[in-house]
C-alpha cells in the first residue's frame, strides 16, 4: 500500500535559517504529492502541491520538487520566520481512477523557530 | 478560514457512550472526507462521501459510521466509545471525487474518559 515517511523531528531553528524537511513515499501509479501545515490550535492547511514528476510546488517561500527517481518531495525554505512554527505533514494521493482521493499522510514534523 | 465547518470543537464523554460529529463542507463542494488524528496512529483516513454516496472507506472501525445528507453536510457517528478513540477528528471537502485540492476544517477534539 501507499506510505509516506518524513523526518519526525522536532526541528528547532533560529530565525532566517535554512529549512529542509525530508519526505519520501511509496506508491503505486502516479500519485500527487502535498505538504500541509498545522499551526497551533488550528486545522490542516494546504501549503503546496505537485501533481507530476519534476513539478515544483511553491507557496509563502516554501518549495518542494516531485522527484520520481528518488521518490521524494522534500520541503525547503531559505529563511524561516518565527511565524513558520507549526507541524508540517507530507501527504500523497493515489490519484488512481478518479473515484478515490484519500490522502496518506506522514507522521508530521514539528518545527520551532526561535527569534 | 477554509470554509469547512465542524461542530463541536471540543467534546468530553464517557466510555461506552455515543457521539455525533457534524461537518458542513465548503459551498459547492460535493465530496466530504473524515480523518482521525491521534498521537499513536497519526492522521488516518476514515471514509469519503461524494454527493450522498459512500465513495471510499479507510481504517474506520465498525463502531463508527458516517453519512452525507442531501444538503451535503455530513455526520460521523462514534459509538461504544473507548479511551483509545480520543483523538482529533477532521472533516475535509473537495469539489469533485478526485483530482482537486482537499480543504480541512479545524477539527473536533474528542476526549473519552
């Protein structure tokens, strides 16, 4: 079955540091890949997505590139801010058949950014 | 604000009891999903409805059931509750059954004591 593995953290950085959160996946077919973010006390928000190999998703300074050859979708940001402190989830959808769009999530990575 | 509304936000109940969680999808969205987030299992897909019909089923216990009504709101019923059912239950919605972005609500915190 499908699975997502991401670095569990927690990750603690100083403001303006470079961020990488690793994510690898196992899936049949051609999944779409997502990063969701959960700020304290809030629900899940879509951060970015990529639907095919070599696509780059980007939003709010975050980027991730869909690498089929390494089955990876690592999240990066060049300069983090205190407001980026949250839990980040990597996820995939199996994308198969048009009748099933459930997401498979990684376990989440807690990021804390200190001033 | 994603536009997905869940009630109640917090719920405390005793073992053996039954609760109902309610979800209103974003305006125009036909598909509703339920997810459970717990410390030990992480985020798990429970069930999906599309325009009133069950579309996909995940790791949903037999003690749990869901439905989607003609006005497209959905309810998740949890019965014979156990301590291990304590979790954050998310509802999400999307416009079609597949291929579109899924938007999540803020979740319903269930504590079973």
